[in-house]
C-alpha cells in the first residue's frame, strides 16, 4: 500500500472517529490531510459525498427536532456564499489553492480552539453568517465553527441544536454539489477514493463511540489541533 492509500485510509478513520465520537470538525482536519497526497481541489470533492451521506443518515433521526425558521434564515446568505465560493475556487490556481487551504486550516483550527472565547453572533447577522458559511464551506469544508457561533446564541436545546446544524449542513452540501460537479470535482476518481475509505470510516465510527466514553474530549481536541497546524504549515510551505 502506497502513501496515498495510507492517507486515504487514515482520513476515513478520522472522519468516523470525529463524526461518531466528538461531534464534527471533520473538514478542518481531513481536507488538508487529503491535500497532502492528492490535488487540493480534488480533496474537496472526495469529502463532499462522505459528508452528504453522513448528513442524510443523521437527518432521518433528527428531522423532527429541527428548527426550520433558523435554517430558512440562513439559506439566502448561503446561496450567495456558495456562488462566491464557486467563483473563487474556479479562479484560484491549483498550486496557490494548496497554500490557501493550508493557511485557512491554521486559521480555522485556531478558531476551533478558541470558540468558547469568541463573541456571540447577533440575530441580525443571519445573512452575513450564511454568506460566510457558504464561502468557507465551498473552499475548505470548514463551516462548522461559523455554524456553531451562529447557533449557540439561539438557545436551542441539545437535540434541536444538532438537528438544525445537520439540516443546515445537508442544504449547504447539496448546494455545493452543483458547484463541485461543474468544476469537475465529482468524477469517477473521487467515487473510487470514497469507496476505498468506507471500511476505515466504519471502523472509525466504532472507535469514536468507544473513545467518547473513555477519552477526555479536551485531549483529543488538542491532538487534532496540533495535527491541523502541522498539516496547514506543511501545505503553505509546499
């Protein structure tokens, strides 16, 4: 097995662990990791079907807990953001996008670490939050931190929070699929890589559940942050 296949296997494992054990943050880690061994833009395409599959599975359980008005308030901004992200993704040359992705990985890794100290986003900024979500998600799959900053002040219960976040993710990923398909990022090669990652992703789900029971989240988050920063710097210097 070559380095590319090893990284794909590790990426699948991390997706499963983080989705099942620690509630997300997948894009900021796995997308830059994949970009170490495959073209950075192609890494975005590889992540999208797996993210959509996870959203579709989760929404079947959480659908009745969703808060539709919150999702609806974000959709106009997200549509604009996806369009802007689409234009930027098409315009940035591949060699520079690898470095941009590395820089954004560092930024959003630090935001993830500092999320509890960041100011709350006011209700009036739904459109702005939606635009930011759309742009960042198209370029990096790292919109989760923006979504959390927007949803936390809404006072949603645990299940309503997760259900609303999952539905926002499903709508956003569906919008992104049009952009990625137009840019040629969802071709046969992407689907082959996704199929290769499925076994380790399933293993990661089981490990994530076990780790959630026995491993302090703070230590896992610190290890992931260190990994993100190392990968981000490596991409910027490549």
